[in-house]
C-alpha cells in the first residue's frame, strides 16, 4: 500500500459513497474509464477486490469496507492539514462537516443558516442520521462535530451541553387519556407504543426512562422515523415517546397532545461533541462557541412550543 495515492483513495471513496462508477465520475469531473482505472490500481495495491457485482449493482467487499474507514480518515486528516495551514496564514474560512441525529433535523438547518449569516466564508456540510450512524461518523473522523443527546460510550469524546431537550409521551387529541392530569406511567401499560428503531437516541432515552420507572408497555410497533411515528399517533395507532423538539408544529395545530404523566417530560440535554484528540479548526471552534452562546435560544425560536398545558 506504500504507493497508493491520495487521488486513488479519493476516487475509491466517492465510488463507495455513491455505489456507482458513473455517479462518482460525474462528481469528480472524470470519465468513467478513468475512475475504473484508479480503483483497479488501488485493488492491485491492496491485493484484494474492493467491490463485487451483485446483479446490476455493486457493493463493497469486506476489504472494501475496511479500506473505506481508512480512506475516510485520511481525507479528514488532509482537510484538517489544509485548514491548519490556512489558519497559520491568517486566512478566514475553511470547511466544517457536522453530523446531527435525526431528531435534531428539526432545528439544525436554522442553526446552520444563522451561523452562515455570521460567517459566510465558512463552507458547511451537514449529515443527518440516527445515533449509531452519527457515532460511526465521529469514530471515523469523517465529521468535525456532532449534535446529539447522550454522548457516545466507548469513544473518547469531549461533549458540551448547550440546550435542554424535553421528551414526552404524545397522543392524538381524541385519545381517552388526553386531558387527564398527574397520571402514573403505569396507567399507560395497556397502550400500544409506537417507537423508534434500535440505534436511535430517542429509543435509548425511552428505554432508559422506562427502566428507571419499572415500566414495560404491553405492545410496541417499531417505525424508523419521527415523521412516520407522528402520523401513526395522529391516526390513532397508539401513543409515542418523542422529543418535544419534533412536535412543535403538531402541538400548535392541535393535532397532537402531550399526556399528563407524572415526571414527564423527561429533561435531557443537547450536546455538541467531537473526538477528544481532535484539534478543532478555527471554523469548528467558532461553531462550537456559537452553539454555546446562542444555540438554546435559536432552538426555542425554531421549535416554538406552545405555552401552558399541552
């Protein structure tokens, strides 16, 4: 692997990201034969195939998946080196890659838009995924910062809380328990809960909160997005444990209500997180300081939860 070039790794990374030689060629402004040649040369250096054909599609081999982790990390290090040199020359700007868990997508664009308004010279890249995938992005050093709830375990990170994060049980407004006050969580034991998939932060927060209270729902229906869960609850399929930062619009429109369960909403924090050994670029430091100073206020303005009983 000593003779591998950055261009070969960059080309391989693009093909792996898009799972298409044609799409990668278009993105890199190269011909498809040129992209294929770069990948073949990399495979020759590795001594193993990196892609395999499955029907009409390609997919990574085990060697390809392994090499992709290294290629992503190398790309991040090259970018960091460039930003460090830019900073030493006293030139502003730079690039900033930010990953957010899917629950944060309801306010993340507002945060990024306001940051860009203040610092138009910074180029931003936003990645939205579930918690497990965001942790993988951090571990691979493919993003500079992440916004999520609970900091990841097993990864040496620096996590700083910058905003409160309420999570509650929601139901359709015509649910039999809507409007009742100071219910015990056990009152919902016969309810069907519509829940997020394993690997999501909301699912982990729910399991932790329920375990603390010795509660286990009778039945659970698993769905992979907050939007689908909200639609299911509004349709009367059950109740859900959801971040209140995902339901501001539905609460104001009267399409969802929070149930009056004692001890809820559960209050968590939003954290801005980066790997502890990572030296933040000037742009990364600016964004972190921006979140600590104004993140909570901007989230409140974006989500705009109604006042008083819900």
